[in-house]
C-alpha cells in the first residue's frame, strides 16, 4: 500500500428528498465492449434521462464510474456513512450490452427494494436468469459486504463469466448491440419511472 491517486467519476443529481437511488459501473477494462464499455454507456444514458425527464426529481441520484473492487472499496471508505444514511435502492451495472439474456444477481438477503424493483422490471421478458448472492463476483460483493449492507443488487444482460467471450479480446462490438443496450436502458428507465411516478 502506498499514497497515490485513484480516479473515479461521481455525479449527484439532488432531488426533493435526500433519499438516494445509487447506480454504479466500471471503468477498468476499456478494451472490452460488453464487460466494460456497455456499463458506462448505459449509466450515461440513465443520467441523461433523469436530467431531461425529471426537472424536479423526487429522489436524489448518485452515479459512480469507478474501477471494479478497489474503486468501490475506496469510494465506500470516503462516503459510506452518507451512503448508509441515504441510499434506499442501488444497482450495480455490468455486461449490459448483449442480447442473450437478462440477469439479476441478488443482494445478500435477496429482499431489498432494489431486488423487488429489478424483479418487477424483468417480469414478462424471455430468458431471465436470477442468481443468488452466493453466485456473486462483481461490486455487489463490496456494497453488500457484512457491515456495509447497502440495499443493492446487480443487473446484467448475460452475467459476467457466463458468456464465452468474457475477459477475452473477442468481447467486442459483435456482442454489444443497439438492441441489447436499448433493452437494458428500458429496464433501468422503468425502474427510475417507478420511483419518480409511483
């Protein structure tokens, strides 16, 4: 360990309430299309949607772009108390650009508001896969770790490690499609709308 810098992006859109919806994605594998670039593309689209659609948003939205694992640990070390106090629902976004399936990796207890919101948003879609927290492997580990316990789950199209191109040079734009990204956007948009209108 040494003193240095870790870069991450954070955008907070304040709402009428201090209660927060938290969205997180990665910036550590930029050469991979689905495993990496799809998350920041989706998060940017959601951010833009909230800003344009809800001029007087009900909830506060916290968007973070960071390196997986070490980034979330560093971010939590600086912001945990405020996050614990204010976050009512959170979503980690990874591998959201393909068309093969929709995946929900549950929070540690599997019954948070986030789990319920994502389950409802995925209802009626084909090829939906639900994974226990025991099948985790992304930043839900850090956000839901014992003693941290944020109400967060992970949303993917095909789950990391479950498609053959994962962590290879073939994770490219033949996998990530406009339809895949739009499908992910519709899921997250419906969740935002449910919080803001519901």
